[in-house]
């Protein structure tokens, strides 16, 4: 496993206008305490740290007032579809384990990425990096793991939560990323994501633009999910170049399937 590169976090808000830095630092400090981010702070670049903070803040907003599925007695089972290098594994794990207050809940989180074999400058693969981020995110109760696979082909027990952060719903980003056209099956991927959920489970999706969110809504039409909430997913905690002002996060709930009256 690669040693995750580290950068000092002093002055990490330097990209912000001077008047906004103190407030950003206060937000980061609240998140660090609330979600136990010390290990991440010690073992991350500024970009990875800031991305985790931003994701936690947005997930908090998305899940506000909505209870996570499943009972506290069982570990919560979660699947992240299309994890890239899973650099946000800590944010996802901490959000799921601490959402709603109370003692931290055990979480079994699996990140899944079809394109895991690209080689980074340090000679390690994307999958190696993803496993290192998963290991960093792990807590004594529960597990965080990563697999290289097509998420549509995974066979897993029913999940409490399935997340898709910035999935390829339109063709251009997929081709820009370098995936072959044969990998572009968004309707199928979403259908499988919904099917992986147990009734009451959460489907969490983030989209780059509101137009892409409308595409998501169309693709989910006819699927047994209902929209619980959508919130802006834009953030000012990462530098300008990485922000998209129009990002949308959405939370969907898997509905109970009604028994078919014809089947008696
Ligand atoms: C835009 S990237 C988002 C990466 C990551 N979620 C993030 O927010 O940084 C979309 C990712 O989904 C992956 N992907 C696309 N189809 C997939 C599939 N069927 N199974 C698993 N991963 C897939 C792509 O390879 C790519 O890494």
C-alpha cells in the first residue's frame, strides 16, 4: 500500500479571500471534532483534507433531520459506486457512523471502482491508493474496504446506503475520463444501485449540474425510489478550480415493493 502523501495544514485556507479564512477554519475545526478527523488531518494533502471537509458538510445538510435506515445493533452496510481513488472514504465513513448524534455506529463500507488499474506517479495503482484511503478511514468497529469491479455486476447482501458521487450520467465526462463507450450504461447502473438497497435504504447521489440532476431524475423514473431531499452541493472549502456552483446532492429512499395482486 502506498504511504499517503502528507502536507501541513497550517494556512490551508490561503486560497480564500482573507475575510473568509477565519470562518472556514472554524467550520473545519467543528467538523474535525465532531467526526474524529485527526488521522485524516495527519495523513493527507491539503486537497484531500479539504475535499473530505466539504463532503461532510454537504452530507450533513443533505441528511439533516432524516434518520439513517437500519437498527443501531447491526453494522450499517454501505456501498459507494464509482469511488475513483476513494480519497473521500473518511468523510463517507464518518458521516454514516455519526449521523444523527449518539454513539458512533459500526459501518461496513465498500468502495467499488471499475477503473482501478491506472498507475499514479508514485508507481502505485489507483486501487492501491483507494485501499490506503480505506485503511485510513477504518475504525475499530466495522470496516472500510475497496474492490475493483463493475458495480452493476456485484452481488452483495441488501445495503442500507448506496452512494454515487458524481457518476457519469452523460457521455462527455465519461469519454473525458477515458472510459470506453461500452461502460456507459447509466440506467442499468442506477437500476442495480436501487436494487442493491433494502426497503427504506438511502440512495445518495451528487451531480455536477442541475441539468445532470434532471437527467438523474429521468433515469430513476419508474424505479422504486422516492426523492426525500435535494440540496446544493457546491462548496467554498476547495479552491475555485474545483468548485462547480451548480452542483446538486440528492437523497432518495428505496420504497417497499407492493405485492403483485395477480400473484395472489
Ligand atoms: C466522475 S468519477 C467520480 C469518482 C468519485 N466518486 C469522486 O467523486 O471523486 C466516476 C467514477 O465512476 C466509475 N465508474 C463508472 N462506471 C462504473 C461501474 N459500472 N462500476 C464501478 N465504477 C464505475 C468511473 O471509472 C469513475 O472513476
